[in-house]
C-alpha cells in the first residue's frame, strides 16, 4: 500500500509541476507499477512454505498448466 501511495504522490507532484510550467499533464499510463516493484501477488521465496490461500493468488494461466 505504501508503494502505491508513493506512486500516486509522485504523479500528483508531476501533474502540479507540469501545470506550473505550462506543459501538458503527464500520461498516467506511463507509470508501470509492476515494472517498478515487481509482482505484489506472491513472494519469490516463501520461508513458511505454501498456505491454504496460495491457490487464490494464482493466475488463470497457472491453473491451466
């Protein structure tokens, strides 16, 4: 949640700066959060092992294989 809030604040600051400088507003689609922080759905290494909620975190592609 903190990462998402930081991205939102950075976008807000960029929007305000663009307004003050008379430039167009930045494109929010240019921010790719997953590229910045990685997937937030699962950990790469889980020291406690699998849990009963792990199946809920899998994508449809994982379930097909």
